[in-house]
C-alpha cells in the first residue's frame, strides 16, 4: 500500500548551485572567458543528463571543447564544486526523519549525483531517488514522473512534491501530486503547507 511520501527535486531546493563558479575556474584553465565558456557545453549537457553519453565521454568532450589545460580529475572537480546546502531545508527534513519516506527526483548527471550525495548531509534524510541520466528521460516530461511513481510505489495523491521550476510543478500537479513551487525565499511558506499536509495525512 502506498503511504504518504515526500518527493523532492534537488537543485535550488535541497542545495543551491552556481555555475558561474565553474565558469570562472574553467576560464583559468583554457582560452575562453568566464562569460561564455559554459556555452561550449550546450550540445553535450542535455545528452549527458539523459544518459546518452557517460561520465568519461562527457569529460573527454568537455575538455576537448574548451581545450582544457589540466587533468580529467581537475575538470571533474571544477564541474562539481558549484553546490551549497540549503540549511533551512536540512532542518525541516531532519525533523521529519523516520516519520515518512522521502525520495529524490532530479534532472542530473552521474558526476553531480555522486558528488552531492557524498558531500551534503541533507541527503541522509532520503531513502531513494530517480535520476534523469539513469531513467533516460527528464522533467518536465510526464514519463519520468510515471517511472518514479512505479519504481518508488508512490500514490501521487498522497505524495508531496517540491520543485523550484514551474514547468516541473505543472506536470506533477497535472498527474495528481500535491505540489509546492519552492524558492529559498518561500521556505517558511513551505514549512507551513508541509505541516498542514502532514496533519491531513495523520503524521504529526
Ligand atoms: Mg531544481
């Protein structure tokens, strides 16, 4: 039987990210300026996020496109060191630990996923996750939500879904999930709506 569950996006919900940090560091290792170096990734970022190319191929192509001066390990570190934990969310979820299942649903890639799961304690609150690069499809499409519900045994009507992107929220709402369109500035509103929802689900 499906039970009340919390399902959360990752970027700009559980952790903040700033690609300009990577851009500035990349610029120090190649001949492209920080302002434009990230555009070189436009054609490989999407395929990487849905698993059409793997880590080694992404790193190889990324280094070739930028003419990166450094090692693959240095390239990977620059690609990954763009995140910071959302502390208010860490506190909110810590208070819920053990009270209901919590899972992740993220458009991401293997390097970032391995990095954020390893680096940030907020992910200790989560039992499972569905990721675009292994699901081979991405939000805001419906397919990844269907796969997530099937794989994690979710009843959308009893699942509270948090995401910062309106298009993702629209798909989830259309499929019957209880949704919250998050931003860091709206954290206290999330806390209030989550508390109210938990009460309606019999979780105090
Ligand atoms: Mg996000």
